[in-house]
């Protein structure tokens, strides 16, 4: 049985899709058969992050409506053999998703895969609720700013009320993933600190991803940043994958960097 | 010019109004049927200046007395003491007839049914486990509310009684929502968007910077919300 993990946030633009691509890749590179489902019908992005946008023929809606088989719609990642993508439809809207359809697709996938990552659309409407409905675990992608924290808080409330697990008296396991963390700006008081965020959300932390230009570069190139193994963001995502798998590892990139002479002189972030 | 005593238009279409009401009366429950003993006790109460006996009309309840009661004798003694005996409450038809003959009202013993102890009318305390998240609303319509966790920004907790928050209050807390002015709010840390007690509210109620650190209680005094720290800060 596959573990279903929803990647959600409420707020848009915080790094859900980037996170999904990197975590999915990370899990697959460790040998877990992983499929990522893009629930952002109408605004699909996950294919771009993986650089497979030209290979999309059928999508989630086609499968739900019986116009294509799962086998036809799944796209195998060209870098990680155990990673597959079920893309969203770009031409339809979220009303085309049905609870029964999503359930059938997940049931079929759960037989063949170890992990199913559901990349949720922003917001708390139908699309987001369907993405989280069957989840076993949730990764709450949050930026260190007040609006993002509040939206995540709202989503946690939904996870505790509007999921199958909650309706059966259970609980979706929650993980907090803080993205775009900039220790320098925290020190300067421009950003909420990790402690501030955890104080409000009170959710176990699965990772802190430093703000980094390599993420933007990777997104534009269609290569998940986790592949760039020496980049800080990549290391942080690898650690997040480890923690997701139950391993313990110390937090990195949460203390302000001591700037050396050269980086002070020549500046620039990695 | 129209005569003031003769209005040109008769605007009063209703000569009277009838309204159901309940007015105060004193209920006397004799523990004995011996009228002299009762009268003596009443005289003593009058001497002590019992306001209840002096002003409000008296209703005597006879339902639970086993022995015969001399109602006529009691009535005349009441007249002598200037106590206005108004009615008799009894389920016994004989006593009801007697009361009517004596010019008193005869009331049935049926009261409005009292709520049994196990009925939900009774105030209860609701305990909510965990943090109240943005967008969530916890309401305790009758009784107190205890939150084992924080109340986050955008969350709302309401109770007709007190609200206890074992965590930081960062959202909204409304106590005494049915008008209980004695209701209080307790929280381990005050950084609220809004607090209200019995309809008196204040937004951005953070106290001063020192109070924001420790546990506080908030109460209503002369239409103002006041707070006090429960533990020293730090």
C-alpha cells in the first residue's frame, strides 16, 4: 500500500510545486516507487518543474473521465527511474475533478507505488480539498511571513476536519516545511523566525529550505533543485526526505552564516 | 382652533393592552397546620421588618400538608396583620373550593417544570483539545469553554460563561455571549485580535508589552475591559 502525502499550503507561490518535485525526486532516488499527481487543474506547473511538459499527452482528468488509462497518462521522469508524474489538465477546470474519480485513481496507483505525492493547488476550495481528502500525511509548505503562516493554519484546520482520515476519527500526520528561509533577514527582523512560525503552528518540522537562487534557476531549467547536490537548497531537501522516511538529522541553514572575508568582499548568494 | 379636549382624530384604536407577565408574590409554605403557631412566626418576621411580607401579596401553599388547615382563620389573622393573602396553591379540590368561597384565588400546584439535573439546560464546560486554527470557531452556548492549546490568529472562541485558554490567545475570544457580565477570560499569553465580555469588546487587546508575556485574566468593569497578570512576567 502506498503512502499518500499531500503537499499543501493554502497560500500560493510559497513553493508547493518546487517542493513536490524535489521530494518526489528524492524519494525515487532512494529507490521508492513514487508518483506525483498534479491537482492544480487549469494551472498545471509540475510538468514544467520536471522538464517534461512536451511529453504530456493525457492527464488526470482524462483518466478520471475514462478517456485514457492510467498507464497512458503516467509520465516516467527522465532522471529518476522510479519517479512518475500524473499531470493536470491545462484546459479544464477544477470542477472536472470528482471525489469518486480521485479515489479510483488513487486506489489504482496505491497497488504499484510506495509513495503518492499530491501537489495541491493554492486556496482552500474544491481542488485543494480533493487533493488532501485521501491523504495519510501532509506537508505544509510555509514561508516565514504572517500571511503564509495564517493560511497554513487554516489548512491545518481543514486537514483536521475535511479529510477521510478525520471523518474516520483518525488524523492526517502533519509536517511543516519552511521554505524561502533567509537567516540574515530573520536577524534583521524582516522575516519571522523558525521559532515564531512553530510557536503559532505547533506542527513537527520536516525541513527548512533556505532562500536560494539555485531554486529559481532549477525551476526555469525544469530540473528539480535536489539534483544540484551541492546547493544548500538541495541538501535541505535531501534532509527533508530523510526526515520524511523517519530518519533523524540535525537542522541546517537555520543559523545566520558567518560571512568570511571573501564573501564579504565579493558578495553574492550561492 | 380645535378643542384640546376633543381630538379631531381618534388615533387611539386600542383602548387597552394585555400582556402576560409575572409579578412578585411571596410563597408561604407552612410546615405545620396549627394557625396560631404560624401567625406567631409571621408576627415575629413582621417585627424583624420582613420586606417580603409587608409589600408583596402572599400565596400560601397547602399541597404538602397532611392535616386539615383552617384557611378562614388564617385569612382573618392575615387581615389583622395587614398581610395581603392573595391565593392558595393546592391540588386538593376541596381546598380550592374553600379558597374560592373565601374570595381567594385557587392556583394549581403545577409549576413550570423544573429542569432535571441531567438535562442539557444545565451549564456545562466544553473542553477542546488542541490548538484552535485560523478559520475555526468553537462555541459553547451554555457554559464555560476550556481550550487546551492556543487560539491562533483568525480563530474564534465563544462561550456564554468563562473562557480558559491554556496557550496564547492570538485570535478572538468572546465570553459571556448571552450577557453574563461576570464572565472572564483567562489565557497564558495575551496577543488577541479581539476580546469581548458580555458584548463589550476591544480590538487589538494586547495589554502592554509586559502583560503580553504572562498569564492574564480579563474582566468587565463599568463597561471597560480590564486585565491583570496572573503570574509575574519572565
